[in-house]
C-alpha cells in the first residue's frame, strides 16, 4: 500500500511539506462530537511523546473552538520570519500553531466555516516553519463536516486516532467518524475512550458516571486497536484550565507503541 506521502507525489492533490521543515509523521486526532476531550487527549499524547524525547508539534485545527494554546498556557502572538509563520513554543518544547495565536484578542470569535477554515489549516501546514519534528499532531474540529474531511484530504496525514467517550450512546458517532477516515484512505491507528470512569480518592472505587464503557466493543466493531481508557481526573482539568498541562504527571494509560513504531522507534 502506498504511504500518504507517496500519494502526494502520485496524485499531486495533497499538500507536501516545504523545504524549511522536516516533519517525519503526521497524526490527526478526531472525534465524532465535541466535548469528549479530543484536545485534552491530543495534549496528553504530545506530553508523552515529548517526555519520551520526541520532537512534537500540534496544529490546532479546531478553528472555531481552539483550545490547545490555553491548555499549554501559550498566548504569545505568532511571529513570521522569511515569509513563514514561526510556531509558538511551550515551556516543554512543544511547537503550537493555532488560530487563537493569530487573533488580536484571544477571545475574538471566529465565524469562519467550510472552505475558509479548511484553507487556514492548510496554511498551518505549508506556511509554517516547523523545523525538525518527529510528530506533528493535528487536533481536528469535532464531527464529520467539511473541515476535518478537507484537512484529511489535503494534508499528508499518516494515521488517525479516534477519541470517544461513554456518552457516545451507540456506536453511530464513532462509526461515522471511521467512515470519513476510511474515505480519505488514511489508516486508523486506534481508539481512545476518554472520561471512562472516575476513581474515588478515598476508597479508590471506580464509578462509571457517564454510563458503562463501550471502549472494547467499539474498538472491536470498527476493527482497530484500543489505545487507552482514560479516567476523569480533576487534576488534569485543573492544570489544563490554568494552562499548565505540562505539569501533569498523572499516570495515563495510553498505548504509545503504535506511535513509536510509526517513526521506527527512532526518538
Ligand atoms: P474537546 O476537544 O473534545 O472539545 P476538551 O479536550 O476541550 O474536549 O475537554 C473538554 C473539557 O473536559 C475540558 O475542560 C477538559 O479539561 C476536560 N477534560 C477532558 N478530558 C478530561 C479527563 N480525562 N479528566 C478530566 N477532565 C477532562
């Protein structure tokens, strides 16, 4: 099977990288609906990768609800050099590009839809000097609208991770997301179920406050590996709200071996 990068050269449809950057692998994080913790899990993947010694960047493609800069406590406007945008860099060294970092005021609303939003994300790929990266994560907008589809079609994405939560009653939403992914011909690396349970800090009992987990069932039905079942952790909420996610050291059960394998375990 040809890789996404081969498909770029075969079809000429996808954006290729530019000479300034050397990005080894691009992984998109998607969800069927908003609020399941897609940006939080993207951030946790970035943390795990960067603590492992990998060079990591994030494109916050959730144009109308960008939260990655807030989670990482980054608010410095993006600068340009030689006609290219320079990503903001977090205290832990993660490079970030987000619409929020281009606005005059970070709480200015963005009312763009469809092609305009998709076009902005393409620029985040080709007009940014990403330098050397092992992994570039793309936090896609939720759902299966035009924007995530156009991002998957036009950027050289090597794999997709689907985030879900036990609130996604039935498998319909996940299935829709998976259909969209398969239409773009990009492999799904796996599924993560977020907010699966909460552990009582006193008795350590686990409570399924959003209902029983569908993680194993969902992964089996769509035929992809289950990469993690992540509990609700109020420490994660607190640090993310304060822009200090890089201070989070909670043990999160996210299987990283597929990620590392993408780069031949080279970082
Ligand atoms: P999405 O990107 O899917 O819209 P977010 O990642 O922004 O969702 O998460 C929505 C809210 O839920 C945020 O306040 C975030 O801090 C919180 N949250 C997400 N996952 C967890 C978790 N596992 N434990 C605690 N809080 C979480």
